[in-house]
C-alpha cells in the first residue's frame, strides 16, 4: 500500500478524533423540551379519561352538595349544612355500623379461604389445578346482580331448595331472609363472589417467593404447614394487606347485593341498610340529590379513614 493511500485514512481518523462542537443553547432547549413533553403525551389519553370520569363528576357532585332544593326559591346555596346534617344522620351511621359488623366477620372468612386455596395451589397438593382454579374463580365472573338473584332464590323460605329439602325432612327451614340471618346471607353471597378474585392475587404473590427458600426449609425438615406459616405467609404480607384494603373499601360501599334484597325481603332490607344504598335511595326514589351528594362525600371520608387506619395499624404491628 502506498503513502498516498494512507493519507485519507489518517485524515479521517484525525477528523473523527476531533471533539464535536457543543450543541447550541437553542438545540439543548429543544432536546430538553422534547424529553419533558414526551412522557406527558404518552399519558395524555389516560389523564383525559381520568379527569373526565373522576374529577369532573366529583366536582359536580361537590357543587350539588353545597345547595338545597327548596319549594320556595328553588335551588339555594346552603354551604356545609348538608354535611352537618349527614354527620348527625342516624340512618346513615346505622348503615355504617352495620357494614362494620359485616366486615368484622365476613372479611376474615373470605380472605382466610382465599389464602388456604392459594397455598394449596402453590404447594401442588391439588389435583387438576387448572380446573380447581377455574371453579374457585368462576363466581367472580358472575355479575353481582345475577349472583344476588340466584342466592335469593336459594334462600327462599317457601320455594327455595333449602326450604323444600327441610319440608321433606319434616324440619324447620332456616329463615335466611329474616332480620337475624340477613347479614350472614349477604356475607355468604359476597364471600362466594370474591374468594376466587383474592385467591388469584395471593397465588401471584406466592409465585414470586423464591423456590430456594422452600427447598432449604424442606431439607431442614420443615413440613408444608411450617413452610406456609413461617415462609410463605410472611413474605406475601403486602398482598394480604392489599386484599384487606380492597375488602374494607368494598364492604363500606356494598350496594348490589342489598339493593337486590330490598325486592326479595323489603321488610328486612330497607333503604338505609347500607350507606351506599342510602345515598342511592335519597337521590332517586326520594329526589334529595343535594343531600345524597353530601352523604356520598361523607361516606368517602369514612372509607378513607377506615382504610388508612387499617394500613397504619398493620405497619405499626410489622415494625
């Protein structure tokens, strides 16, 4: 190779080795603006839907809560009077106490069953795992209205299968739709619906637990029960807290099942049986939309307080 052929190569290397000129201030601003704006462009569709279907209805409902509809004068501004009335409404707080009692026995039973099924699936002791998982999860796919109607038929004191079976055995059929049994009957419906949903969350959390821990514990002689109690359950504590918070929120906002029961057992389940049903009844049958909006915001505050209190106590206990 001649010297003349080496000159261009050397020049190209020298040119490549030279430092590139720094971008101008305007170019740096364009790059920075592009990096700043691009993420917001990607999340803009979600933000638009979120604002349109959450913040706008909340703002409108809050505006409604500040007014009252009078026979004389129409809609007038009353400030926080509706909230003061809600704070001392015995019907509303009776529903809150009823749902608190409901949650005290329903949530532990539901989450306990979900945890047992999840551990059985994770341990591999269940035959036909896919079928078992489908059977447990399937009730969650049934709409709540359909589930309440179905169980309302099963609970029927004269036409239900339980009543017919009791009649053939010449025994008294349990009055599942009576005032003494109604909370337990609704709790059974909710548990039947949501055990599978919570089980899926717990199974996903269990699959994230390292298998090396299971194997090490098994080598040390730990049984499946000891592995579940000492390793699996502590490591999926965040999932248990998550499902508990979801259950608390759902309990305080329970609506579909009691609303269906008002048609099946109207003498037991009244318009204020649950706080959410009370807000609905005020808004539509009784046309007290402004007061219903205030009740909804007070209920939201109760739900927030209950959820926060549970998370606070859980974190304090773990520490």
